[in-house]
C-alpha cells in the first residue's frame, strides 16, 4: 500500500508574522517544486527562498526547508514552508498543495509516521503530545527528557537483564541435561530478578509525580461560610480571584483557578460555604461543592474560632487548617491541624509545604525519568506482576524451569507493550488521536 503525502499548518491559525506549513510523504519534494514552479533540487536541511503560486498567480514568497528521508522527523521526505502568517495565504497554499496530490493530515499523523518508521518509540511519541500541552517548566523538563530517551534507556536496561535471565532458563530447557538450575545460577538469577522487580516497582511509583505533571492535581478548599476560604485561595494565588467579604455565604458557586505548586499544574477550587440553607441558589452551590470534593486529589478543610470543621466521609487526602489566628490563636491539642491567618499570610508557607508533601509533589529530580501515562503505568504493573510470579515459582520449586521462564517471557512482552514495539492499532489510534493536526 502506497503512503500518502500529507499537509497541514503546524502553527496556530490566525494572523501572525510567520506561519509554517508542513508537507510529508513520498511526493513532498515533487509537490513543493510544482507549488513554487521551480524544479531546482532541494538539499537536505537547506533553506531556500521560493515563490508560492496558485495556478499562474503569485500568492507569497516563502522559505522552503527540506528534510530528506530518512533524516527527518517522520522518516519520510518533509518540506516545511515558512510563509507570511495570513489566514488566506495559508488556506490558499494548503488548498493548492492538496490539488497537487497531497491530503490533509489527521491529528497526530506526523508523529504516528515517525513511530511507524522507527524514529520514535511509543513512550517518546506520547511525550511529544504531553510536551506540547505542558503547563509548567517542570513538565517541559521531564517530557523533553523522555523524548531524548530518558525512560527508554532505563527500560532497555531492564529488558536486556531479563533477556539474560531467560537465556539461562532456555539453556536448561533446551540444551542442558539437567532439569533444574544449579544452586549458583539460581542464586544469581534470583538476585537479578529481585533487582529487576525493584526497578519495575520504582518506575510504577513515579506515576504519582509523572501523572501530576501531565494531568495536574485538584485541591478543594472546603468549610462553612465565612471561615476564610476565598481569602486563603487568593493569598496562595497572590490575586483577588474570589470575592471576599465579611458577609457569610459570599461565595455561592465554586471558583476554579489554575496555578503551579512545586512545578505541578494545580487547580485550586474555592467552594461555596457548606451549611443548611433554604436558599435555592446556595443549595445548588453546596451541591456543586460536594461534587468538587469527590473529584479532588486533596481537600483543605478550614475552620476557625466558633466555627466547626465540615465533616467529610470521602476517602480523600485531607489537611485541617485553623484560620484567623490573628484574631484568636489555636488552642487545640491536635498537632495535625495547621494554624494560619489567611488575611495576614502567617502560616501560609507552612501550609503550601504541607500540601506539596501530602500530594507527594516535593520537587522531582529532573534527572529521574517518570512514567507519565496510565497506559505506561498499566504495562509496567504487568511487568512487576510477572516478575513477582517468577520469584514465587522459583521459591516453591527450584527444579521447575518452564513456568518461571514463561513468566519472564511475559515480562519481556509487557516491556514491548510499554515501548510500543508490540501494540494493537486500537491503542495507537487512542494515543495519536490526542495530538493536534500539525504534529
């Protein structure tokens, strides 16, 4: 089956100084020559100024840069056209390219071709999408590291170690006259398997940090009316996002604001004061507050002198905060309670530090590769399960090699799922559908 030549605008649509239109496929060079009405050959990674024509009419002058196969992002011939960022110039240019034999690219099709052509593995492809959508500098650092092969290198080491173990077992099954591993080899195999299991579990545990970097976290600030929820959220944000007043029930709906805490994209939700009310608007606001509580990663429960804490039965991480210490110091005995003054800022630094600690968001080591998608986590959990079963089988019956060998094969197969070496089209469709059209 022949591969189509695809085209799309890689920069956002609109008016700008420059826009980039990307062509990729076997006819990319030929179409670029026809578009510019110039048969002069393209050189790899060399920019050329060429005209863009629609039939006989000059549309624009642009910079054409060719990336010849296989040394391109997709692995196919690629031509990037940097024209003036006018909507009509871009639309006319793309329409003309389609008339010359290309078709409009589907979302993520460039990166999917890079994956199919062996330019990227699935981990790196996922990291490209997450880099584009990164909401913090920390997220950018980790996704760039994964694209550069950070987590790939670690998973390769794990796979090579398991292949070595399987070689020992296959030797006993196919070559050796013995039906079991000798004590020396068994000891070595077990030690290596334990180290591999430790590595796999350690990688699974990075998903808390990696998932937070990729998807962000939600923190709900909950309490009865006039305990200072809005004042606290505003103090953390450093802006007056929520309306604050001494009148109880000022916040009658949830107010969500995005920020970063410790490099992690974080949504702070200022909820309506929870209390018994006959007011229909307040009742709706309280109902929405409970919805936010259920979907939150952490709930900050505020109370103050004369106002009790709201009782929440949800199985969610909670931090108890006593507010308004500037008016009445906290005299309770519960050391888990954090005393603050949202109005003066006293204790806010300690509270933010505790928030980061409770969510496991203490600043990650930029050199440590992280698992950042649920798909990656699921595959690595299966690797851990297979290794645990292998060790259990070797402990129960050292004379049995076939079943432990099968579990090691299962672990290796799941590593291939992790990197995308053996992955169904349904999974690939799901991964690349999240990309923008120009990538």
